[in-house]
């Protein structure tokens, strides 16, 4: 975590994070416009932030887009904050809240984590029901070929329809599929307010993609969940769900155990 604290210690880098917190997915040119700083200096600051995993980047055509990534702040908060006096880490906790309160754009969720594993093992964890049931509580019935249908099972709910399919499947590199629909059965199983079901169901179907990149002894996993309209209620929900799922996935692959269920206070 030394890289995280080093990155956060610089005021200019904190300003870059603030800028992305206001509007995520900016290009280098857009970020430079908000700082009285040479393009080369901004690039160096962004490189430090990316090395600390505080931001993640994606290519969109010829442009490189920059996104906030809350994973290292989540890791610090979850593992260490309880060991110290709360007042001494108040600023860090505020940053965690800021990242989670408005963490991404209005239309997509992007999250990057580094897992000490192999691409083959991570791919298995993303596709094998024996793994997904442990860290997610969900299983998927499909052959994982592009265009193949998927049946989603979670608790007592079963989701299956013609539009729920595998979109991309390049083993050990990239996996993408459409998200499940919000049905009355899903709402009943997971306790969605009855007066909001119609609004959730009217939203366009989203999709999620998993990008796997070997990085020495680790694999860089980037999750991109997009296809939402501005103000999406479903996007608000998945923003809270994905960090917990991915933290449990990382813990399972690195320790053999999943994270315990959070205790409600």
C-alpha cells in the first residue's frame, strides 16, 4: 500500500482524483484543462495514480479514458482502519466515501483489482459454478461460447430469457455477457420495493465485461458494467454490489476462503 499513500500525498494528484470524481472517463486533454500544469507533468501524475491502482484506464478508439478506481481505498478501509483511532484516518475515510458516493459516470461502472493468481485460474473462477456459488452466491448454466444462452440461478430465483446471452468469450482474456432482466420474481426474491419494480424493469438491458491481463505473478482484472441510462436505479445497485463480490473473489483465489458476510449494525 506504500504506492497508494505516496500517490495521495501529492496535492495535484488529489486534484486529478477530484476531477474524475466529478466526471469520470476523461481524456488526458480534458484533465489537463482543469490544471495549470504541463501535459507531460499531468501524464506523470496519472502514471503514479495508475501504478497505485487509484485510477484505471481503457481505450476508446484512439482515446485513452481515465476512471476512478475505489479498490485500494476499500482494501485499506476494510483491513486496517479498525486498528487505528478513527480521528487519525478521518480524511482517508472521507475519501473512501467520496469515491463510493459518486464513483463512476452516469452510464457505466469500471473497477480494477489485481489478484495473485493465473489467467486460467481466474477464468475458472468467473465461469465455474463451484467458484461463483462461493464468492457470489450465483451460478450460470451455459457453455460460455459467444452467442450461447445463459441461465442465471441465485438463491431461489432462476433467470432465463432470449436476450440473456454470452456476448464475448476469449478464454483467459475477455468475457462479456448481458445482465439479467428485473422480473417480478427477481424483485420478490431480493426484496425490491413493489412500487419501484416497474421503473427498474423499464431500464434497458445492461452488459458486463471482464478483462484479464497477466501482470507477472498477478492478473489485472477490470470489470466494465455499462449500457445504463443516466440516473439508472440498477446502476446505483450494482455500484454497491460489485466491490463486495470482487473482494470476495480476490480473497478466495488468494487464500482459499471467501470474505464473511457483513454484520448489520
